[in-house]
C-alpha cells in the first residue's frame, strides 16, 4: 500500500476509536485488547471484521495513528509544555517586557564581566609596566629615560596568589609595595619590581659589586658586567642603619639587576612579607619580548 494514500484511506473509515470502542487517548495495550474483543464479537464476519481490522492497523501503528489523529474533527495538537527559564531575571520579573529584559541582560552581563576582570586583577594575575632602568637588561624600560635599552617598556604579569601557598624564593622577580623611605630615596612610591636576593635568617653583604650570602659569593648570571657597579656594604649599612646583622623573619632584601642604577633595599631597607604582591612570571608586551621568567 502506498503511504501517500494512507491518510485518505484512514479518513474514509470513520471514527476508528468508535469502531474499537476506545477513547482517543487509549494506550497500545488497550488497543490490542479492544481489537481481540471486537474480533470475537464480530465473529470475523466479512464487513464488520474488515472495519475492525483496518481500525486496528491504523491505531496500532504510531505513525499512522498520529496522521489519523490530525484528520479528526475538533482535533488540536497538544502544546508542548512550556520550558522553565533558567534566567534569574525571568524568574524574578516574569512580566517584564522583552525590551527591558534584553537591556537588563546586557547590563548584568557587562557588570559580571567587569567584576570577573577586577577579581582576576585583585587575586590572580595583574599586569605591570616597567618604568625605570633598575631591572635592565632583564626587563626593559623605554628610551629616552636614562639607562633604558628599548623603545617600548616591557609589560609583565605577576602571579598574585603564589605567596599564599609557598614562601618566596631567591632569584624570583617580585612586585611589591615599597617601604615609606623609598619615596624619599628614589623619588617614587607605590609598586616596584626587583629581584629577591636576601632571605630571612641570612647574612647579606656586597663587596665591589658582588653579592655574598652567609659569606659565600652569589652566582648571578642575570647581572651584566657593565651594570654591576662597585659598591661595598653590609646589612648594618642599610636603613635603619646599624640595626641588622641578619635579615629578620618575614623580611626580604630586594635588588635590581642594573646594580649601578638601582634604587633598592640598599637605599630604603628590607621589605616585609606583607608588602609582597606577587612573582613576575611572564613578559607579554611588546610581542618581540614575550617570554616566561
């Protein structure tokens, strides 16, 4: 039988549910039972049996039954259940006009994005620009400032949460809040970027531009010969003068890689751990300088 003629043939049978004595919402099991019962009642007589059989063939087949249902008088396809919105605005303000809902969606989305960026800057990663030559040539500042080697200042990223999970290590490049004396000695304040050299409990000294830790000479491949300088001093010489013989607990000594032009712990003293912001782990700008530290 060609499927294209099935809907017409199905309509010609009349009310198929009435033939089997069924409600329109009858289940397949009910259709099976009604068919067997009707077959026995008709005694398989030609005309009546044919109607029962054809009604069963249509209603028992889900596709044919669905097509038949759409041809019945008064039939209305059931509406699919309305989906519950997961949008909190729809839940809180169900009667809000569409235009207002779209506008509020945009405001919330933008505010959320800004909040995420601020949270990342505050607790995860924050960018910094290198303003001076104190870390040359490891980190470049921009010419024509004195001692700078590049046309564009390096931009670096600092990991702001790392020191919540472990202690700072020697040789790390660190972003930190400067001690109060830095403004007087260096003419600037706020955040500095230097290399961590002295750890708590250590004896630090500088002799003719070379650093000594606990009496041993520190190997520093990041220092270029023309930027080393020739200073000699001990912990007693750094502010506050004649105070330290060892670096106290939770304090660190910072120095720039450009030793001859770096205003660092030698000028303004040790840095308390609470002032450490994070470890510089990458340079992200300019593109030619992209690297990890």
